[in-house]
C-alpha cells in the first residue's frame, strides 16, 4: 500500500509540474491550426497527434491540465473556507442560526450537486468565474456539515469551557482553540473533494457548459474527440488518460493523508513495531 501512495504522489506531482510549466514544455500553440495536417496520429513531430483542426493534442492536454487544476483547486479552497466559516459559527453559536443553517444545508444537499451546477452555468453562461461560482454553491455544504458536526463535539471540551470562563470572545475561541483541531479533518476531506471537483468540471466542459471553446480543458477535449473515435481515437485517448491518472493519484494521496494524520489508520504498522519489544519486556518481567 505504501508503494501505491508513493505512486500517487509521484504522478500528481508530475502532473502539477507539467501544468505549471506548460508554456515551457508545450511544443506548439494549442490554438494554432493546421487543417492540412488534421487527424495526424502520434509521431515524433506531434507526441499525442493532431486533432480535427490540426492543433497539437499534447499542448492542449498540458494547457488543459493547467485550466482544469486551477479551477478545481480554486473551488476546493473557496468551498473549504466557506464551509469552515459557516459551519463552525453555526455550531458554536447554536440557536436559531444553527437551525437555519441546517435547513439550508438540507436543501442544498437534497438536490443533485452536478445538476444544480449545470443549471447555474447554463443560466450565467460559460466562463471560469461562473464555473467556479456554480461548483462552490454546490460544494461548500458538505464541508459546512462536516465542520458543524465536529464543532458541536469540540465546543464541549474542557479547554473551550475554560477559555469561555476566562472571558475569551467567540471569534478568539474559534480561531485559537477550535479551528486548529479541524485541520486534519478538512485536509482529508479537501483531498478527496478535489477529485470530485475535477470530474464535475470535466463533465460540465464535456457538455459545453464549462469554459469558452478557445480555452482547452480535459472535458472539452474529450467532447471534441468523441465524434472521431474511429478515425482519430488519440484526440480523446490522451485527455482521458490524463484525467484518469490525476483522479487516481488524488485518491491515493487522500488515503495517504488520512493515514498520516490519523494514527488509528495504521494499526498494522503500530502492532508490527510494538510486538517485539512488548514480548521482550513481558518475558523479562516474568523472569
């Protein structure tokens, strides 16, 4: 299992580095067309081949990685921040504010998130800002519910009661005493949530509701290539492989983060390390 975690970290790091260095790694302009060379298969001249317009698929995949990952990281960061603020404040204050927040969370999560995001983008139009807004509207609720449940438990701890008795303000208690205990929980949730956001963004782009056509994304590349699967399968093949690898690597990294932050997830390792010394100490005690 450790090798799988390392594989996930290596693949994700490689994809992130490729996205950041896309302008230096890309061999051609992703929006430069050569119609006379369209559908050219992968070769030394074009590593991933050319699409129906003669554009370089390798460059499109690199720039698509930059676009898709930028949007996905932005959505996860904003959703986590909104969920942390609303969920923690609602749980700590309680009363009618907590009841209202709970009902809003129920309404948002009762509706399929992808369909709600699809409807919002269809109304507002395709753009990066609208896509991020639509995915945040549907994504923050899961973080808020998770934070709310944990804060309801944490606010009954002795150190929180002690801070309240000392006259600390609500904001200070949240920032200094409660939020640090939410780090591991949000880190794991954000890691797994990133994979879902990437798939959602790719799905909206595949349907033509993501970004403008001139901006390459993995979903739009899959949509372009689906009409030419027989004559030019490479147009969809390489974006699909990239999308599958990044989602798989994020899931493996998420498992690694969960095991690293929660020692209870590593019982086999702990027992293996503790057994020899325990046996020696017990035998020595008997002797």
